[in-house]
C-alpha cells in the first residue's frame, strides 16, 4: 500500500477544478517547474487548439506536482502537437 492516497491527489488541482479525462485527447507532461500553473501550461499549447491543463496538487508537499495533463478539445490538436 502506498504511503499516500493517490485518489485524493487526483481529485485536487491547483485551480480547484476536477480534471476531465479523455485518453485520446490527453498528453502527460513531466519534469515541470514549480512555478508553472495550469494557465501557463495551457498557453504553451494554445497554437494547437483549445486545451485544458490539469496539474494535481500534492498535499504532502503543499505544492503542485512536477507533472501535468493537457487535454485538447479535439484529438487532431493532440496529434498535431506530437
């Protein structure tokens, strides 16, 4: 059993919204700077269409995690990004 509740972490974001999951339209990003919030991350991908960034909040560290998920409005945007 892990030392923390991963389900709890996945329910909490840095902007207070629940994530929208769609694996066909979502990318995972890792090794992010602590200063990057969801708005900054979404702005990085705005050239590929409308996106929503979700960066989980880690209550153990009292800060955002070092990874995020970027969900595109359309799968074509994700495909172009890759």
